[in-house]
C-alpha cells in the first residue's frame, strides 16, 4: 500500500513538471507592410508629417502672437507707471515705439540750504525725463 502511494505521488510530481512551460514562443504582433501596401503606407507617413509640421507652425505663430501681446502690455504698464509718478506729463503711450529703458532716483544735497532733495530720471527709448519734486499748495 505504501508503495502504491509513492507511485501516485511520483506520478503527480511528473504531471506538474510537464505542465510547466519550458520554452516560450514569440509571435509577431505587427507585420511589415506588403509591397503593394508599402506605397500607401509611405504616403500616410508623409501626410502625417505634413500635418505635424502645420500644427507646429500654428503653435509657433500662436506663441509669437501671445509674446508680442505680453511685451506690448508690459511696455504700456511701464510707461503708465511713469505717467502716474509725474504731474502734468503728456501721455507717453501714444508712440508705439517708445519704451522705458531705465529709471532711477537720487538725492542731491544743497550746501546753501543744507537739505537733500530727491530727483528722478526716466530714460525712454526716445527721450530723457528729469523730474524734481513739486510742493503742492495745501
């Protein structure tokens, strides 16, 4: 009886070993196009390339347009800040080529009065503005 049980166990182990795969087969998923389909395949690739090129051109044009708008709004904002700081200054934003290059504030001490006065200089692309503080009547 014990011998019979050993034979049954041995047989089960052999069956388990047989069920385990020893080799794997590789099957191609995509096949190369046939010669008659090759031309249509190439045409499709060329069409896709052309569509991609057009899409990239459209994106580049859009980015250029957005950047120009951002630069223009920054130009107007910087000129408007100069206009707000100086009383009686005519509008600086009418000239589309005018840009604020640099602005600086400095203090000048007067030996006769013994006090410091603050001045401002605004360098624009087409003019230089020198501004002194103005005392407003109360």
